[in-house]
């Protein structure tokens, strides 16, 4: 039997484990699934004969090394900062490794050792990063193979609630880590290139600078800029590109509404609120409003934000029950961002029968034979249920498929890497289509950002 060690049995591991267990008989696989909670690991195995669930503590060095030594390949579904200890052991015991996380500086430092030992350390093979890299490089490579020159690349991705479960005014529910949603866009200005010019959007302006996107059958969306769109410019071979922009997808109106929290200061994570465990939701919002001897918290909020009581923005705030004097925060030493996350969790947690949705949208502008052309590529994936969510499918399946491709000797290039080469993305994108992850590519007129020059 070929042994795969999976470390971490959280939400993103469900589809990954299901895929590998379904292939385990034909591919001669045995899965060892390790998690701090052995009960969680056992639930994910579903009593399959080719799986063993174990209680696993990443900080137990002896256990970690023992389990890695027994594996043929290691999948780490741990939080990103914990991958490095696993990776070092994988070098020591000469084991391939797969993660869905961004390549950290620490992970990159193992590149030479991985190459020296013929080891494949595949990172960024989830959704975003992951499917975004693969689907983008497929089209970029096809354009280059035809002799085309890339002049524009825009890429958007979002985890959303499926239309049949979209029942609140924000058209949004948490489908992944709520904290990441609350802190989105912080930590420096968003940076990208438009028509050859560097552009910057400071955090306090980020959610008022959006781009609109149409997806057939699903309607209109908006995208706001990611913090650093230029991170992959050289990796994708786009150093000379005129426009490069990466963004996050939401339903139209979300960003304008979210901007209310930004302007009030409720997304701040840099200081703690005194007596945070005893204050009410109403008292929390009042912390950010000026004193007035007669005006209510509601009136002060509308005045501060410049919204009328018949504005849909006001209805969105009311829907969150944020003015309730009887709901207590109940969090000790909490930052404004942590309290806001608690309030939003009341309204935005997926219900048992809710389904989530992933939307990805790429725009490729290029020149070929003196003509400017454009390809739009769109993907929508709907979750099955609360276990096999669209997020779990799109994060976990590429990880599982890459693992099997490595085991079977189809991916051979060693080193610390992300999935931008044909030997990686071609078979995985093809197989993902069987699981409902399908990109629809369409040739459209090139628009760019300066339409006047075309007339």
C-alpha cells in the first residue's frame, strides 16, 4: 500500500479525503488522517477500511517525525505558519509534500534542499491560490503559443452564498474564515497596474472603488482590489503587461455597505475595547459615535454615515440587529474587529441546509497579428451541502489530485513550487471538470481602459 499522511481534518479536508478514499482501492492507497481531534478525523474517514484516524499533535516532535517517516507523501492542511516544521521533516526523510497555502519565505528557503533530494513541495494548489493559477496559466500559455502578447490580465475570485440560500440583504454569508473577511484589505494600500501606470487604493477608499462583472445565469457581481495584485507578475511571466489587477468578488452593493464599518472604525484590529465582555451591541456601535444629549444611537449613526432612513444601507444595518441593547458582546479584551465578527456571525453563519458558491472570473487581453483581442473565462461551483461545500471541493480536490499525480510519477519537476507548469495544470484542470469545476472561455471584443483610442 502507498501511504498518504494527511495532517489536519478541518473543513477544507472533507472533499480531499473523500476523493482519495474513492480512489484508494484502484490506486492502492492507505490514508492516515491526523488531527488534534481524533473524533473529527474519524468522521472524515467514514469508517473506510483504507483509512486510519489518529490523534495528532504537530508539536509532538517524536510523533510527527514517526508518522512522516512512514508516509510516501504528506499533505498538510494545517494553518500556513505550521507547514515549515512538517516541510523540514519531509526533507529529512525524503518525502514529497503538498499544501494549499501560499509559499512563505521559510518554505522557499527549502527549495535547494528539495531539489537536491528530488522532492516535490507543491504549494498554492487549492482555490485561490491554486485553481486561479492553473486556469490563468492555461489560457496565458495558449495565447503565447499562438504568438500573442499579453497586455491585460484581471482575475477575480469570491466565496459566496449560493442563490438558493441567499436570503439576507447583504447577499453574503461566511463560507470560510470570518476573521479574514473582517480584516480584508488591511495592511497597506491595494496596488496594481492600469494601462502601464501603477495605481494605489488606500484602505479607507478600497470598498468604494469596485469593478462590475456579469456572469451568465448568475447575474451581476462586483470586485474590489486585492492588496497586492503584482505578487505574481514575474511568476506568470507578465513583467511587461500594461494592466494587471486581482480582486475579490462580492454581490453588487456589498462593498458600499461594508464601507460603513470601515468609516466608523469597526474593522480595526489594533487595540482592545475596555470592558468588552459586558457591553451590548448597541453600546459597541455607540463607541464610535459623537456624544449628543438628545439624539438616539440610530440618528447619530445615520448622521455620521450620511444615510437616510429609507436607504437600503440603513436596512442592512438593522438586519444585523446591531442596535440591540440586550445582546451582550461577551468577549474579553476584544478588538473592534473581533466584536464585529461576533455580531456578523449571528446573521451570516450558514444554516444547516444552506449551500455556498465559488465564482472565479479571468479577463485576458492580448495582441495578435496587430489586433487587440480578449478572452473572458468564468467558473461557478455550487456546494453539495455543509460538509462537501464548494469551498471544500475547490480547495481540497486540487490538493488530492496533485498528490496522486506526484505519487504516480506524472509530476516530476522537483523543488518548492506552485502549479503553473503544464505537467501540473493540464491533468488537474481536466479532471476537475468531472467534479463540476468548469471554466467557460469566451472570445469578446477587447475593451481595455481607454476605449476612445479604438474609435
